[in-house]
């Protein structure tokens, strides 16, 4: 399945390059290979984690891990520092209260036992 996805991406990329009459630069190929290997490894790690843990645990941790990796990399490589507002935004977004999270469905309360007993004809 992954071969189909990545093969399709390669075909689309080559087609776009040909239509735009562009060609990759010399250093692009090795970087692309490394990124592809990392991407495939991350996909396999995610699938492996899903075999051992529920998706409700795996997906939030994977999402937060990606954000934390980017933030840590920018701090280490480019010496960037987060403002308090940026840090609050990251915490809010990863806590499930940010705008990137889909709205949670509202589950109605179950009816009281007396209502169930009346509907079934039984008296409590």
C-alpha cells in the first residue's frame, strides 16, 4: 500500500517538473532520498504503535511529537526562542482545545431509570 502512495507521489512530482520544464538541482536527490526514508520509517513506526496502543493515545502523541520536534530543532539549529504567546498557542493546540482539533460530538445524558421503567411498562 505504501508503495502505491509513494509511487503515485513520484509520478505526480515528475509530471509537474516536466510540465513546468524544471529540473531538480544536484543536491535535491540525496535530500529527497533521506526525507523519503524518514517518512517511510515514521509511517511504519506509527503503524507499529497502533498495533500496541489505541489510536486515541497514538495520534495525539504523534501529533504533539511532531510539533515538539520542530520547535526543538528550530531552537537548536537556528537558536530561535518562543515567545510566551507562541508557547501558549502550542500548548493550547496540542491540548485539544485549539482550532486544529475537530469539534467533539455532544453525547446526550441517558434518561433516568424511572423514564425507562415507565416506557417498558414496569414499575420501580
